[in-house]
């Protein structure tokens, strides 16, 4: 029995759908079909050909039953990504808990030190466009490796500023300028990491593990924030503060003064009395370089075969795009504009954008200046409070992600 309206050798019926009530409106909207679409087109969209599937994913007794294979390498890809996003967050917030020491070392005001953190917010919009462009045109691997290289190059420019600052007793503005430029490169790279956890999970993980993989990939960014709030206070200190505190009469008061001055640096008379800034920047640059080499050498965009039906369809779509004539391809910029236009025309998305954007803005601003706000009251506990706020959010994210996974 032939399908109504379907063309065969001895059939001269028209293949056009004449009446709109022949197709359910919801199905029409889902498939992107319109009045006049052929049955052939609709059927191909509803039941893709099984010959497009890899041989090891076809069932021998039923060609419509597909089993998907997952690879252990997915955890390796996830771990590489986690180290990269951790490093990027560590580069971002590393100066927030040592504002006074950074002021003295580079001979600038606290406003300029806060700019080292705020520049990540300024660069997020161009970085987001760069992320969308690289993923759309070149794929996930290119986006991740570009971000890793920006982390590494920015880290070494920041470290080079140390040598400029140490040339004289009063550092020149060039030292801070180099530091700011070096900070701007990881800032541009931040969206290359924060915008892709869901894509990484969708390309490498099966449906049953996708929520957990997304949560783990996203949580290493606040974990890097926590490290950036604590590690700098352990590496950077003031030598004059230590010597003054050791000469105090009361042991208990000397310990209190040492902790206070080591954290704030208020008694450091010259930049040369600030110790450990070069060590901090060298550690960050080395970590960024090691993770970049790791990503360039071992990170892959997707597995040999897709782990799920949705990943398979995305792969087929990419193949069709690559095989299509260049004159028929939509450019990456046009694709981005089309997607952004569709998103911004959605009222619910605009509500989510405003609400989430304001919440994230408040969080980032507080994370930048929290140490300066609470240090006059709690002295050397500022870094611990900053870390506690990051840890609370991180543990909450773990619980939410686990609950999502278990509840289905």
C-alpha cells in the first residue's frame, strides 16, 4: 500500500500537500515545514535514514534500534576543561584579597587594582561573541585551545610586569599597564570556558550523565575563585610587617600585628618590601602554560561516534553544512545574528537574562571588593570569608546538580 500522495513509478499523483489540515500544526512548527511541503520531506525528517549511522551502532535485527557507545576519554576531556576554567578564575580574582599589597607594589590606587577584576566583566561581551564565532565556525576544540593560549600568554605578560616594577623604588605606569594588558587576555578568554559546559557534556556524555558533567564543568570556575581568594594571601606578604611584629614586646600582640600587616600591607614603605608577588604571578603563568599544552595536545572536539541521539543529529547537521556548496552556506556571523535575534525576541528569555544578569553582576562585584569591605572589621579573616562564600555556592551547585540527575 502506497503512502497517499507519494510518487512511485506508476503514480502520477502530486507530491504537494494541498490542505494545511493534513499535517498537525505542532508537527509543522517542529519540522520547520510549511504549506506545500512534500510527504518525502516530512517523512525524511521524521525517520532519518539508518544508513547514516556508524556500523557499530546499528542493530543487526532491527535497523531502527540504535545503541550509542561512550568512551572513557570523556572524563579526560572533562578534566582538561576543569583545569582550564579553574586557571582562568584563579587569574581573575587573584588580586582581590591582596589589594593593599598590590597598590604598594605597582604604586597605584585601589581603584586601579579593582580594575584588574572589573576588566573581566568589561571583556565578557566581546569574549562571548568570540566564543560563539569560534564554536560556530571551527568547533569546540578550537574555542578551548584559543582560550587556553590566551590564559598562558596573559599569564606571562603579567609576570613580565614584575621586572618592570622592580627597576626603581617607584614603579612606572608601564608596569601596571603590562599587568592590565596581561589581565585583559584571560578576561577575553573567560567566556570561552564559562559558556561551553553544556556543549561539552552534550558532545561527549550520554543523556544519563549529562547533568552531572555540566555541573562538574561549571563548578570548577567558582573553585578557581576560592583558590584565588586564599592562595595569594599565602604567597604575598610584607617583609617589614614581619620584622616589626617580631620586635614587639607582647607575643600575642606581635602575632596579631603580623597577621594584620601581612594581609593588608599597610606598613610596607616601598614596593621592594612586598615579597612574593613574583612568585604568585609565576605560579599562575606556569599553571596556565601547562594546562594550555595539555589542551592543545590532548583535547578533542567530540568522540569517534556520538554518545546520544541529539549528538548524532548535531554531527549530521555539521556534515551536511560542510558538504554543501559554499554559496549556500550561511556565514558564522549571520548564524550568530540569527540566533541572537531569535533569543532576544523571546519575552521569557529576556526576563531570565535580566534577572540572572543582575544577580551575577552583584555577585562578581561583591567578590571583587568583599575583602576591602570587611577587612576593617574582621582584619585578616577577609580571605576566609571570601572563600567561604565561594564554597557555599559550590556545595549548593553540587547538591542541585545531583538532585537534578537523580530526579531525572
